[in-house]
C-alpha cells in the first residue's frame, strides 16, 4: 500500500535515531550458534548409535552434514570480512532514508510499516527455482537492531509455504526456520543495514531468494519432493517411493517385499510366510488348511482345502485301509477244478 509522506518521514526519522544511537559494532562475529548446533547434533547421533537407533542416527547424520556445511560457509565469510576494508561507513540521513522508503514502494508495489513493532516488510513475487514452486516470501526487517549485535534483524517468511518434504522448517533451499543463509552476500547485506541503505538491503535479499547455490542448500532442489523411508530412514525420490499396501507407510525399494501371490508391495511387518513353501505372502492371500490349520498360499493349498502334507497323509491312510483286504484275498485263492484220468481212451470225468 502507498503510505502518506508524513508516515514515511516518521519511519525514516525513527530508523535514523536507531542508527545513530547505537555504538559502532565490530563487523566480526564468530559463528558460535552454528558450532553449538553441530556439536549437539553430533552428541545425539553418537547416543543413537550406541543404543542401536539406526533410523534416528541416519536422520541426525543428514542434519549434521547440513549444519557443518553452514558452519564452513560462515567461517569462510568471516575470513573474507577479516581480509576486506573495514573503514568507517557513512550513515544515511533522514532525507536519504525517506528516499529509500519511497524507492521500496515503487520497486515492490507494497510496503508494510509497523511503527509499534518497528518493522518494515515487503513481499516478493512467487518464486520458482529449477521447476520447483516455492511460493512468495515476505522479507521483514526490524530496524531497531540494524547493527546486528543481537543476531539477524530480519526474517524471511513463506506466505504460501511449499517446504521440503523431509523438513518442514526449510521453505527455500537457503532458508531454515525463517533465517536466510546469506553465504558470500553476508558482508554486503550487513554493511547496507549498518549504513541505512534499505533499498539495497531488500533488493539484495529478494535477489538471493531468486538464486540457488548447489554447494550449500539446506535441502537440495533435486531432493525437494523426496521422502524418507519409514523403515530405514533413507531419502528417496518422490517418484521412486512405494507404499505398503496394508499400513500405507512409505518404503524404499530395499525395504519393500512383494507378496508371492498377488505381487502387491508390503513392509516386513505386514508380510507373513506360507507354511508350505515358506514364501512371503500377505494375510489376504493366506488360507488355513482345514485339517492342520497351517497358513498356506494359493499354490500350496489344494482344491480340497488341505495342504499337500495333509492330502498325502490322507491318501496314505486310505491306501493302508485297502491293504488288508488285498492281503486276505491273496491268502485264500480260488482253486481250479482238478481233472483226473483213470484210463487211456476213457472219458475224462471230474473227480
């Protein structure tokens, strides 16, 4: 919204008062917060490994890698600051700050001023990087701490969040928990704030949101829609994930087992074994033998609803029942009629 001249001038005056009332600060700041964050993750990972929590250990290891990458980047930035020119900088006047605010209105079309909270906010257009839609962002600056003595004075909020699937706190490859990883731009951004160059600050942050550094993202764009396997915690692409047909948890190919009967994917917990062939089967494809109550797949259960073992046993019993009758018939055979001859040439008469 367009603000009246009086409101813009009042805001410029307050910003100028904040700049001149603060003591000059050192440009150098050790990244202790990131160091402690990495140290805490390392201890948690070691504890998870000792207790055999493999999934938790893998997840903590990925977070630790991200934290170490950020730590290295912050140390590199600090090294650049130490090597640069640190001569005193000129602070913008009230008139110059007023002109900065007017330029922001023209550049972003809308400028939000909160005199009570001492904040200035602008909104970006929807951002899309390498085909991944991230949505618009609000850049909110608290001008009461432009010297950055108590941490970063600004936050970047996703107004239509499309966070990484594996981490809801990452709304942009270079934003975590609403804090921007500035990288090589940290020194330039800090100097612009300490001098009151508001237009340069907001346009630099907006430009940073439009760029993607593949070397130091919190979550890579290639993994933005990736998911975690529920069983092994490995990260898999969204188009490579499988869901258990029973409990619907997300699985990678290594943790998926197909039912030998219906070929549907299942997790290990939702699969059983056929007592006949010992193949993996889901509960829907198993049926109990009516005689021994063994769980059998469709291939191992016969038409008479018996397993092959019970069917063979029944055939053996029937064979054994027929065997005594056969033996009795062999013991008492029917004898043929004997023929006796009394004399040669006489008629043969049965005895």
